[in-house]
């Protein structure tokens, strides 16, 4: 376990040492903040029927799914592809850690970074809670669903990153797999949803 924790901290340091992490974090917060503002502005109009803003924020619009389909492959693309391209994968695998520890360490580091992206969105819930009563169980369930979706997306990203040396190719493969997995049902569900 200490070796896996060392690998996780190594990966998190690598994430936050690169400008990509800050670009992704800024884009994620800007995009989510903008759509939160749009949803709240829309729901504040008198002619709008009552809706649940957090439902719209947690996957009730196509914009949420577009963000996830484009953003998560960018986060996951470097996991093993960068190690393989730079030649450090062999060094890592010959060190006193098992392949399983390497894979679990990289997977958990990507997942922790994904959760770190969602942490500031708790402020949206706090803003809504200051103006109205919120049932916290659906909110907690929404965050658990977001976390579980992050686990699935992280695993797809790890697999595609293991298949290639190029980060961009890994991101494209990951996007295509996730689009096939989620795209058709999401579009079908959103097209038939009378609330949108």
C-alpha cells in the first residue's frame, strides 16, 4: 500500500506540475459556472415552470455530457502513453513495484484529480441552499453518481492510454469509446425528455 500511495502522489505531482491541469481546471470551472448561471437565470424567469437546477447541472442537459466526453479523455490521455513515449515506463516497471500497483496508482491519481475538479462545484449547492431549502439526499446521490461516472471514464482512459504511445491518439480513442458508450442513449433520452 505505501508503494501505491507513493505512485499516486507522484502522479498528482505530475498533474499539477504541468500547465494542462490548470487549463483543464479553469476550463471546467468556467464551463460549469457559466451553465450554472444560465440554468439559474432561466429558472428565475416568471414564465419558467418549476424545475430542479441541480438535476440540470448533474447530467440533465447535453452540455454536461459534452463537457464530460471532451474533458475526461484529456485528463486520462497521459496516464501510460506519456510513460511509454518518454521511456520511463520500463524504469517504472523494473523498480520494486508490481504492474498492478502501477496501474492502480495511475488510475487512482486520475480519479483523485477528477474529484478535485468537482470539489469547487459544492459552492453551487451552497449558493442554492442559501436561497431555498435543498433536499441533501439527491445532491449527495448526484455527487456519488458523478464519482462513479468518473471511475468508469477513468478506466476507459487508462485502457486507451495503455494501447498507444501518443497522448492525442489515446484521447481520441477514449473519446470515441465513451461517445459510443454514452452518446446514443444520451441523445435519445434528451430528445424524448419533455423537460428540456
